């Protein structure tokens, strides 16, 4: 594991200052942040999924990682080779690219592939809709962030099992008990709540922190 910036770890301190009940999760929050930053640093991607509100959370996470969140992420600063190639190949468009393209941290939510998930659910096994996608795009070195308030969602469990077979690191984000997912994952962030809506109220600031920390790590000063 590579030691990340002090300013990146400070995002965890700021989160716990706002949500003191999450102090119990501090060590797991540090590990989660380190693992995901290491994944991006090595050229791998984050894959995530969930059901219901957790499905929306998984898409929200991707939305914050795949474009600028707080920082500008200018491509001329962080991707000079891309800008050079753009000048060579498409000189009339390079300024438009420079103005509006933003550097991304590669992340995929498995919940948005409507055609695939409905076809697979109809023709095969609905509980394997996420596992099938992990099997198709997952690679050793990727991180699978499995979101389940109960920790017992079958489709998320099967996806975690396939991820483990394929050599992905699996991080669970769940509730106090953690369910089966807690024991199946490499480690888990189990927030101190039991009802779904209260668990999700903790999940949102946690993944905002994660996205801010990752952005700071790669695009901050």
C-alpha cells in the first residue's frame, strides 16, 4: 500500500468531525480510501452496485469520480499527451476539449445497463445480473464496492463471490450487522445504524468523502 497525502486522509477527519458516530468506522474508512486510491494509481477501476437507494448511490459515486467534483481536473495539466495528440489529429477541436473535458477516475456502476440486466434476468438467473457484469468486465486489481444496507442482498452477494474468484478487492458498505456481505468481503464499512434509511444517511457522506479524497489525491496540490 502506498501512503496517501496527509490532505487526503484529512478528509476522513473532516467527515468524522461532522458525523461523530462514524468514529467507530475510522480504521475501515482509512483502509477503504487507501485501497481505492491504490487501485486508481495502478491503472485499475472501481466497480459498484446496489439495490434501490443503494443503486442510486452507486450511480452517484460514479458521477463524482468520472468528472470534476470540487477540483477542475484540467486535461492540459494532467493529460498533456492527450492534448498533444489532439493538436496533431484534430487541431480545430483541441481548444474545445481543453475547455470542457475533465480528467476522470475510472468507475462503473452495474445498475444502469437496462438492456443487459433485463435480458439476463428474463433469459437466465435474475440474482446473477451483477455477477454477470463482474464476470464480463472485472479484472484482478479492480475494486468492487458492494453496497447493501442489509448485507444480505443475493445479487450483491453473488457479485462479491465472482469478484473474489476473479481476484478483485471487495469492499462492503453496509449497516451495523454487516450480514453475509461483511464476512465475504475483504473488509467492510459497517455504519452504526440498523434501518435502511438511517444506514443510507451515513452512506452518502461516506462516499462523498471517498470521492473528495480520491480527487484530492490525484488532482489536488
